């Protein structure tokens, strides 16, 4: 995937992250000097959204989009991807806004996306990862590996990138947690080439994110994704 830097868009889903999202976006702007960033606020409260407005409404590189109600991370990712690919992007890099994905890896994603149609970030499944997420991840990795024949190191990492050419094949139905795993199953079904990039394992709030119930839902959905045409 050649072309100018402007052909890559960074997509940031945000839900009630307040100042933390502002810090993440500021860091993205400093790491990547020319790319546009599409920020999709997924129904945050007024206070949290006001931080985004105050910080970026006059920044020409930041596109602020907003869901009036909370639709879920997967829905926010779709809104951002649709904007990016509808406005000339050849590739999109998805990065969370809560500080758990370091923007320093963005150049690495850009580089790998030139040779691969999909790039997945992965973390070490070690003691730094909360127990439920670590073992839920390992069980899901085993199940997806057996059903879909795909070898992945981390199924729950939302730091990833894809080209426009494969976006429609990867179209996900998950609006909330599970979107990362569903995308991996679609990569496998469509035999799409991919690469993985190791990123830091960062957990700022171990009580936030995927719960036991969320993990069970993801595991129950894996066989359903397998049966889908």
C-alpha cells in the first residue's frame, strides 16, 4: 500500500474518557505529523465530550464525530471507518482512547500495513493482565485456532489496522465487546494475510473493559461466527 501519509487515518473510539482521551489524541498528533484522526464519541456525558470539543474543535487534523447515545465500541469503529474510507483513506489504524495503547507504535502499524492487509497488535498474556481477561483470552485463542485455523497471540487487543480493500469482507456485527475476536474470525474465513505487532501490556483500570459476562458472550459467539456463511 503506497501513497502519501494522508492515505492513513487513525480512528479513536471514545466513551467517557474525559482528559485521558485528550492526552491520547495529543500524543497521536505528536507521533504522526500529517495523518488525520477521526474521533468518534460514543454517547459520552456532556462533561467528557466538552474536553474533546475544547481540545480539538479547531484542529484541522482531528475530525470529531458523535453518537448521541452509547451504541458500543464496535459501532463507533464502524462510524469512524466509514468516514475514513469515504474520505479517501486507504487504511485505518484503530487505537483505544483510555491510555492502554501507546501511540508510539503507530509508525510500526503504518509500516506493516504497507505489506499486509491487516495488522493486529498483541500483548503478552502475563501477570500484568487481569486474571479474567488473561484466561478468557487464552480459551478464546484455543477455540478460534481449532475452529478457524488461525494462529493469533491476543484476541482481545483493539489496537489494529486494516486496508480499505478488505474492509467489506471484515464487516463486523458486534457493536460492543467481541468486535476484535469477530474481525479475527473474518480474517481467517476470508484467508486474508495479516501480521502482528507486539505492544506494551498496559492496564490503567483493571475493573474497566471486558467483564466475566462479556468474556462468556464472546466465547458463545465464536461457534456462531464459525457457522455463518
